[in-house]
C-alpha cells in the first residue's frame, strides 16, 4: 500500500511516525530525570538504566527516521548510523553543528548498547551536574 504523498509506502510513514512518538516519549522521561545530580546518577543504577535506555531508544528512533528519509531520497540506505545523520545534513533536513552532534549521538548509542557495568564513563552522560541528554534544544 502506498500513501499518496510522493509515493511513500504507508508502512514507511508509519515507521517514521512511531519513531517520532518514541523520541517524544523518551524526551519526556529524560526531562523528568533532568534534576538528578551527578552523584545521584552515578550511585543509582536504576536511574542510569532508565537514562541510558531512553537515550538508546531515542537515538535508534532518530536513526530509523534518517534511514527512511535517505532511502526515499537516494534509493539506498546510508552506510552507517553516523552516515545517516550526515546524509540528513547533505539533504538539508538538519543543519549546522546539529549534524555532527547527531552523528556523535549515533556512535555513542553503539557504546551504550554494547557495553555494561563500570565500563561506561558516566561522566560522559551527566554534564554540568545534570543529565546531559535533557539540555534544552536551541
């Protein structure tokens, strides 16, 4: 089944919409964790698990959106997750320093997904005494 907008299949549009909902939900959860101090974050494994998992889900959703847009525009998927974010910049969907920040987020998602225990440097996740992932977007 195809949607009538640019011949985009409905299932691909649904995937993008689901990804957007996931990002919105994850941002809400992360915003509620914004008050957590660096010390509390480092000492509370439940909070760390919530923040790290939400970051992974949010980043995976952004990657899915990027891949769908790139496949639609270029008829082939990007070579890697960071490249999917850079392709958004090349296509004019995202601009400025946000492009590289999103590519770095895609790489960091891999770190969070494939490491465990005390291997993760939690100071990378918490910035300025607050959860870094909930800083206001500007």
